[in-house]
C-alpha cells in the first residue's frame, strides 16, 4: 500500500499527473450509488463531481469522457438543475472528440425534448455501431422507426 502511494506521489511530481478526472468520476459513481438510498448525500457527491468536471473544461484539460459526464449530469439533473441545452452542448462536444456513447444520450435527450428527427438520426448512428448499441437498449428503436415527423 505504501509503495503504491509512493509511486502515485512520484507520478504526480515527476509527470504532473492530474487526478481531477479520477476524483470527479469517483464522486459521480458514489452519487449514483446513493441516489435512491440517500439523495441528499448523493447530491453532495454530484455537486463536487460537477465542479471538478467543469474545472477540467476551464483548464482545457477535458477529455471526451469529461464532456460526456457533464452532458449526463445536465440531462439528468445530477448535482445541478436539468438543462437540456447544456446537456446537448456537452454531448455534441463529447461526440466530436470521439465518444460514441454520446449518440445514445443525444437520442434520449431529443426524445425528451420532442425533437424526434434528431432522435432518429442519433439512434440510427448508435445502432449501427455494435460497441455502442448496448448503451441504447432502453430506447424503443421499433417505435422510433414508425414515428413520422
């Protein structure tokens, strides 16, 4: 254990490792675990996670995953108020950086906002990618195909 902590400290000092994303992600996971059993405590973890993810964006250290989680948090109101415009912005940024899972989230978002043509577009992209399709199992693709808008 001491050796691991020592190596981590050396990595931070020598290589300038930034553990902000790891802290943000771990707080997010803790928030999800507590969401049903202790919503006030979950909110504290989500708020801290949101703060850290936003810090990464501000410092130009954000990855596609950072933007993906910001999108989820704004879409679901995790640690913040629901804001579909911000969620869309972050999901699109995540997608532009290669995060294909954002296609499912965009489809869900557009279903929620009633933008069904956009929902169909992103669902089709997601379903065409076997590695991403698994994340869209909650979306009724058959229903989306028969909606004419």
